[in-house]
C-alpha cells in the first residue's frame, strides 16, 4: 500500500513539473515573440526613419561648429604669441637667411691668397672648419646660467605692476645683445665680397688668409650665439602651455623659412659676385 501511495505522489509531482515547464516555455516564447514584434515595430517606425536625416544633419552642424571654434581659438593663441615673440622670430629668420646666403656657396669661392702666409688649397677646408667651430662656441656661451652673458640676456625691466611690460619688451638687454647684432650681420655681405673681388688675375681687396679667417670666425660666432639666444629667451616670454607650444612652432617656421629663402638668395649672390 505504501508503495502504491508513493508512486501516486511521484506521478503528481511529475505532472506539476511538466505543467510548470510548459508554462515557462509558453511565457518565454510569448516574451520573445512580443520582444521581436516590438523590435520590428521600432525598426519600421516611420517617425524614426523620417527623423534620421535631420539628426545626422544636426550632428554634422555641431561638428563643423566645434571645428570652427577650435580653429578660431588656435588663431587667437598664435596671434597673441606672435605679438609677444615677434622679435626673436624675426631675428631667427634673418640670422639663418644671412648665414645660408653666404655659407657655404660664397665662402668656398674665396680664392687662394698670394701672400707669403697662405693655406693654399687647404683654404676652403680651413674656413668651413673654422665656421663650424666658431658656431659651436657661440652656442656654448649661453650654456651656463651662471655666465654673465646669460644673466644679461635674461635680465628684465624693473617696472611697477601698473606698467608691466610684456613679451620682448620686458627684456632689458635683448636689443643690444641679439636684435641689433642680427641686423649688423648684414655687413658680412660686403666683407665676403671684398675677400673675392676683384676677381680674375687681380688681387682681392682682402688677400690675407688671417683676415679672412677672422671674418669667418666672427660670422660663425654670431650665428651660433644669436640662434641659441632666441631659442633660450623666447619660451620665457609666455606663460601658458598652449602659448609655449606656439612659440616652438613659430620659431621652427622662422628657421625653415630663413634656411629656404637664404639658400635660394645665396645662389643669386654667388652669381652676382662671379659676374663682377
């Protein structure tokens, strides 16, 4: 009897489990079918399809507005930076423009001296080596902060807070150490010409190799000092990180322009000297 009762109980439990499983399956299938129908309704909703192009146009308009505002901000940053460091940038341009106009094209055209003391055929090699050494020495002058030239270069005007000078105007000795010497380097054009002219069988005006070496030494020394001074002082004229990055790019642009225009102008200078 007990076995019969247990078997009936087990059969009842099995019926309950099977019915529950069927209900769960029905519920799952209904939910899946309802969800699928809902997704299909959302996909094929005509209102969404009609609003999609307008949403894309709105996003494109926002992106263009952001790009324009970013470009405007960058232009303002670069303009404000240029107003503060235009003297170092112009000095860097002129420095390399003058250097590449004369070196190495005009320098190697200097003829061999007929004086007693002469380097002979070694003269072009000596002059190029001397230029590189003096250029390195000019950059080395500002390598230590304890040196007087560095302290003079970084010296600022002691003015009241109400009349605080900004940018290159705040530098006390910059125009004497860098700005005026940059323009004074233009004197190397006639000096190099007098080392070559008059050409031909006549003796040049500067026929001494010692004098030529002195001119090349000053030429390289001024090039290295002015270039190092501009790159040393320009980043200290601004405060924000964005303007410091702008300073680096503006100085590089000035250098590359000076190199390019100076090299092409050097071809013209060399042709003019040879034609005289």
